[in-house]
C-alpha cells in the first residue's frame, strides 16, 4: 500500500509538472519515410518554418514553442499509433496533418477523444470533415469537387470520350476516381465497369497495361500517388501508349518526374488543391526562406502546411490571452481554430461549421515537357465548400 501511495504521488507530481510546463508543441503527421516521403517532408518542413518564425512571439508570452514531427509512413495503423502517443503528450496543442486521407480519418478520431485540434493541408476525402468532428479542419479542397473538376477538364477541354480509370484502393485515390467517373459519365464519357480498375500494384503493371491496350482509351485517369503512378507511366510509355494521363494532387511532386522520367511524364495533367508557389505572390519570401534553410525547393503542400501551422499558432495565441496568460486547454484551442480568420500565403482562410475552408482553390496543371519545374497552369477555379 505504501509503495502504491508513492507511485500515485509520483504520477500526480508528473501531471502537475506537465500542467505547469511552459512548453507548447505543434505536432505534424505525414510520411517521412517510404515512397511518399517527398510530399510528407514538405508538410513537416512547411510547418517547421511557421513554428520557428513564431518562437520569438511565444517567448514574450512566456512559452517555448516547439515542433514535434511524427512519421505516419502513409499507413493508417502507424498514424493511429502515433496519434495515441501524441494525445499522451500534454504539451501538444495542435496537429498539422496528414497527407493521406486514409490515415487522417482514423487518426483524427483518436485526437477527438481529447479535443486535440487537427488542421490538414492536404486531406481531400469528403469524410474527413463530413463526420462533423469539432476538432477536424482543412485548408484545402475536397475530392467531391476536385474529381468532378478533373472530369470537366477531361471531357470539355481534352475532348476525351473513352476514358480508362484506375485508382489505388485508398480512401484518397478511390474516392477521387469515383467522383471523377460519376461526373465524366454525366458529361457523356464512356467508362464501362471493365475500364474502372483498382490496384495496389507498384512495380509490374503489365496486366493492367494489356487491359488498357484492349480498351483503346483517349485518356487514362489515375487516382493515386506519384510513387505508384510514376512507374506506371514509365511502363505505359515503354509499351508505346502515348495517350494523356490525368490525375489528382497525388501527382503534385517533382518525384513524379524522377520516377516516370521526363519523357514518360510528358502529357501528364493533374488537378491539385495545392497550387504552385508561383500562384501565391505573398509566398515569395517563404519560398526563399525555405530554400535557404532546407536546401530544396518548396512545393505546393509545403506552403499549405505553413498556413495550416499558422492557423493553429494564431488560435493558440488567442487562447493564451483568453486564459489570462496561462497555457490554454486543448478544447479552447480547438474552439479558437474553428473561429480563425487568417490572410494566409495561400489566400483567405475561414472555416465553415464542418471545418472545411469556406472557399477552396482548384488548379489544373500540365506537364507538357514532362518536367515538373516547367509545369504550366491551365486553369484555376475557386469553389465554395459543399454544404
């Protein structure tokens, strides 16, 4: 009994010390290893830059602001395991993440247990916000808008009639492909069940390419990520199939060009909820600072992660003032995030009652030379979030 009393006293003391800690952390969750690390690293580094810029302000408020990066490996189980570690660190008051909707959805339910706020720079599946969780927000668009936008472009601009649709069987890729197909069919495109295929293959696409050859499409749509679509494009071109490839923002990375090769990446189009840095005049200094600090170029999700982190930072600062200078609760921070109105690098950020950004931008990009650095913006549309 005496030993149990000592242990209980120790736990109480630890809890008291944590409650009195002057450290405030913002976590990131994204793939930092594996095939999707290029996009995941952009999320981590964009958030890191925002945190470092805010550290002096927090020091004046009596707090030390830190970044706590986690590698979710683009894997739902890993993301959930990380989420459980995150909620057990009382200094973490917000999460920037994730990259993959299939990881974000179960992880955000863990955060919801303790009212820990999440602001996503990249998750596009409608279920991310449609579940109505008060702690979940995103500053990017949705697949039920991005998919149809891609279909409009495919049928009306590219004049595609026969379209072969592929997806990667994830919440992101399949959701995007299904929304694309639904709108493309309504516009008169031909996409029979035999030309709507899900695959987890990442290295040998011979069987799939044979199916495509038999269908003879005008266009191939692939709802997936660059680490899968890049090798597919390379093998497709090696088999002599030169029809355009269209995808979503999973192709918005220079790694797509590296994996496919510039020649195979020619005539790739993609829609993205994260526009090119060049489209954001206020992001010029961010891009310079990013390059100087990390030795690499900022890409779309880097600047969106920077804005997502600043949404959380702004909410925490307001919550500190509202708490009389004390460390605020997670619940208060989550409430303040939902009320944020911020002029970010990517535009005006304000959330609706579900946590969607009220108006999101969608971009259509063409890799006409196959080189990511030479991409051409074909179209930009701003669309209000579905109710």
